[in-house]
C-alpha cells in the first residue's frame, strides 16, 4: 500500500483530462475528491477510474455555480490543493452563448478562489490553453509570447481566468500554476476511460475516430492552403496521460514549496507540430483503416500553426511528454472501437 498523501479536490474530475488526472493522482498515492455536475460527463467514468487505479475516489455531484454549495463543500472537506478542470469548452457554443461561458468559467473560478482564501487552502492548478497565444509570431511558442486578443468567448475565459489568478496571487496567500495545454488527445491504454464528445465532435481526433468507426460519413479537412509544408494546419497533439502527469508534477511543485513565484504559467505540449494530413496518415497506419476525408475551406478562427516550447516545463516541473502521436492515436482508436 502506498502512503496516503494530501487530499486534492479535482473539479470536473469525470471529464476527459480530469479523469486521466485523477488516475495519475491516485497512482501517486493522493487522496482525491471529485466535484462534477455531469453536464458534459458520465457517472460511469467513476467506475473506469476505480477499475484502473483500484481505488474509488470520493465523488460529490453539484454545480459550482451554486455558491452556497461551494461554501459548504470547503467547510466540510479538508483540502490541500485544487485542480480546477470544470469548465465549458465548445468554441462555437461560446460564440452563441457568451454569458453562459462567462458564468460557467469565470463565476465558478471566483467562488472557488473565495472559499480557498477563507479556508486557507493554498495550492491551485488552473486549466489554461495555448489558445491564449492566438497565432504566435514565433514558433515554437514560449510562455513569454504575447497574449493575443481572444477569438471567442471560450478563449477569453482562459485569458480572463489567468488575469484573475494573477491579480489574486498578488494579495492572497495562494500558490497558483496555470498550465497552458496544447491539443490533448488519446485515451487511457486500458480503454477504461477516454474522450466522450457529446453530439458531433468539433475537435479533430474524435471526428477522425468516429469517421473510421462509420459513425460519421466523412472527415472535412479544414483548409489545405495554409503556409505549411503540406498546406494543412499544424498543432501540437499531446497524449492525455502525459498531460495528466504534468498536473501531478505541478502539484508536487506547489506542495513542496518549489515554486519560484506564486503565479506561474507553463506550456504543456510535446514540442512537436503535426499537420492535419500527418495526423490522418499516422491514424491510418496505427488503425489499419482507410479514412474517408475531403479537403474543404478553412474553419473560421483557426490559426496556421502552434506548437510548444516546453523547455520551462521540462526544467521547472521535471516533466516531459513521453508518448508519441502514434501512441495517442492508437489509444484513441481502441477507445472508439470499445464505444461502438
Ligand atoms: C480547438 C479550439 C481551441 C480549444 C481546443 C480544445 C477552435 C477554433 N479552437 O483547438 O480554442 O482550446 O480546441 O481542444 O475551435 N480540423 C479539421 N477537421 C475537423 C476538425 C478539426 O481539419 O473536423 C483541423 C482544424 O482545422 C485544426 C486541427 O484539425 O487545424 C485541430 O483542430 P481541433 O482539434 O478542433 O483543435 P484546435 O482548433 O487547435
């Protein structure tokens, strides 16, 4: 039996990145309590987590917009750190319903921070995104790259979230790390947890796997006239298990008082860019399936190319991504096959 370490609150712990992070935390001996409102996740994920790690995390179901319940939760639980995943993440929907996104992503962040301050919970990890950089002027992207005006209310909630954290860290006794995720993909290799998109997937990999599984007729490749070697857009696709482990490293940094300032940001990516056509080719290789796709026009708001400079995370967090694009696509495909 591993020694039980601190109790960590994981909001959105039944979501895609949250569930993989809960597994890694439990594997490292942390005690986890999850808050999730099941608005974009399924209760069965709890069984998946339990079956992989051999331990059932505590689970509390409620909506973080209910300030009273957030208050009660912190009064009734002795927490040493919070990893905050719970948020809405559909870019298109955020354009249609900006107020919903500001309420879901910003109001809840404020409520949690208020209760952390009141209850002297010091350590906080925030899910930020490479979307804050927009189309960066220099590649690979370092943490010092300027923040560009957000393309959507969703992207804006990540920028505003970081600003709220920076301002709060100046005056409150909090230690905060914002992790700027590049493009998380894949699934757990056990195929017990993975991505569960609701409706038509907006992101590339779930659309690819659903097309290969016959759920979607054809993948649209959004643009082949970008100034890249094959004309399709380039992203830094990171295996969700590697990303989950970055959270454990960030948490250990905070719990061990190794942070240099009380608000830090780190890029979490692989450092390698892949084009849409490279992803399709790699997918066809690992799955043995021919993918039905056609080239269409660019998607509004898409950038040409983004991949991370991960030097800072490698050095300061002692973390680096280990799994390949092929590993991630293989896991995503096996997970998809299991869903059908
Ligand atoms: C998108 C969001 C970003 C968010 C991230 C979360 C947009 C414009 N950006 O990033 O804000 O943080 O998801 O995961 O929605 N592609 C296709 N066909 C498809 C789907 C995607 O060709 O059916 C292409 C896209 O044009 C892009 C690449 O695949 O070049 C990756 O797309 P996606 O998975 O949606 O991620 P991002 O657009 O990078």
